[in-house]
């Protein structure tokens, strides 16, 4: 089987399970919405707090969503079966990454809508926001896929996942907030596009290599 | 050899401490608080060094699966957590009297805290893994990942507008008066010697634990 077909098969499997069960998007999305509400409440709900609230909620929802795929395989005992299939395990990484990116994009879009309604945030600069969301999703997806596989065989894995994921993805949070602010105000973006691109490149290069080593039996 | 290394390091640390407390004049702006720099900067340099060791040993362990690299990597990760924690602590002790706050939301401070947390995660992953071999592999992977933060910490003061001052010693030159440079250099060497001794001792202890 060609590599891209393996990647597509893994991504299809994850997305199909998600479509049938909705056990990542719904809980993670609801959690992200709860985070938005709490942040809105404590910050007074002003428009200036909207970008921070949006990206914090996306990041925290991403922690839950990223861990869900690996949890599902653990619960159903399919992880070992998947590893027994012939071919490179890198393809598993890319398949999971693709599926997680789709889930994260859905979450980001839903949370952005909620943020616009709750914070009365401006909707200017949609192009900048979409590009930022795509770049952020690529990096968060890679970090999430790698770290979810890493904590899958660790006691208290769900507790360790945020401890590793949140510090590692601070650049995405910062860049996302700053780019959202500049999209609304029209100010120059400064170094933040570069920060997102470098983060993506690092995790997309290192992620598959470490993933292969991490998922070994 | 071991006694010589420990003795030499103790002597270097003593000379460094003497120079920091009595050999350095107070700074015109910071006053006596400048003396914290003689622990803070060497601790940060040692944290980078320990992180580099954890990265190199982690990568070699993942490649060769030789337990000896794991012993070194474990020591490196523990010392990276220790020295980055010490860097944060001394930075906060200096920050309160000089900046007026214990903590500032500054790129250098946040990236150093991120480095500390990543090494804490690295150590936890090892201890909480469901089997020891997997723990070694996972913590080596996290050590490789965590090292990516080191250049971000170092260059954060160049890339971003930060409250933390830029590098005083760089390829562009030295922006430090000689009376401050000498104690700083001696303490940096002393801390790197301390790092080497602690690395060797911790790796030896880990190998003895591994042989049981």
C-alpha cells in the first residue's frame, strides 16, 4: 500500500469514528466554550480581551481533542493492531495529524463564532485570522499527535498531557493572540507570522521522527 | 581523579563566591543586588549546558539504545530542571528590588519557565511510564523536544522587545566593565565545573541503580 493511501486510511478511520461518536469535538468544544465564558466573566467581556480568550480556549480544547484519538485506541485495544500493519509508522503520524487538524479547525471555527457573539468582537481581517488558524492548527496538530502518543503509555497520562502540551505550544498562543489583535486593528503583524511558521516547521519535522520512536512496542 | 574534580570544583566555587561578595564593586544603578548576577547568569549557562547534554544523550539513546546514554540523559534532564529552576528563583530575587516586581510577563522569563516545566514533564514521564524501558525512551524524546526551547530562551531578548536586558557578552563584543566581568567569568567556569561533577556523579548513581 502506498504511503499516502495509508495516511488517508488512518485519517479516514479517525474522522469516521469522530463523526459517529463525536467524542472529541463535542466535549472539547463544550469545554472550550466554558473556558470562553469563564474568561469573559473574569475579564468583564470587553472586546480587548477577546483574542486572548479565543486562543486560550482553542489551546485548552486542543489538549482534550488531541488526547482523545489516542485514548480511543487504548480503550478499544486497536493501537497494537494498527502498529502491526506493514509500512512506515510515520504514515500513522501523518494520518492522525490530518484527522486532528480537521477536528481542531472545526473547534477553532466554533469557538471563534462564540467569541464574536460573547465578546462582541470585531470580525475584520477574516483572511488574516483564517491563515493564522490554518498555520496554528498545523503546528498544534503535530504537537498534539506526538504528545498524545507519548503519554498514551504513562500513568496519569491525561494529567501529563497539558503539562507538556501547554508549555510547548506557548508560541502558537502568543502568535495567535497578537495576529488576532493586528487583524482587528490593522496594525503590522511584526514577527508573529515567522513565529508560527518556525513552530510549524519544527514540529512537522521533529514530530514524525519522534513519533516512530515513541510508539514502538 | 574524582577527588581532584570535586576538590577543584569546590575551590573554584569558593574563589567565585569570594569574588562575587568582596571582589566586585556594587553597581551604580543596582547597588549590592548586582551580586545576584554571579549566581543567576552561571545558573542559566549551566541550565543550557545540562539541556544540551540531555538532548545529545537522549538522541544517542534513541538511536543506539545504549543504557549508558540514558544514565547521562537522566542526569542532564534533572540538572536542566534544577538549574533552570535556580535561574528563575535568582531572577525573581533580583527582580523584586531592581524591577519592583517578582515576576514580569517578559519573553525571557516565560520561555525560561517553559524550559523548566518541560524538564519537569520529562522527569515525570520517565517515572510514570508503564514500563522502565518505555520510560527511558519517552523521556529521551521529551528531552530532545525540550531542547528546541533553548535557542528560543537565549534569543528571546533579541527577537522580542523585553524588559530583560540583552546579552552583555556576545560575538559583537563584551558590554561589561572588567571589574564585573572577572567575577562573572570565574563563577561561570565554577558552575560549569559543578555541572560536570554533578552530571558524572548522577550518571554514576543512575548506572548503579540500573545494575541492581
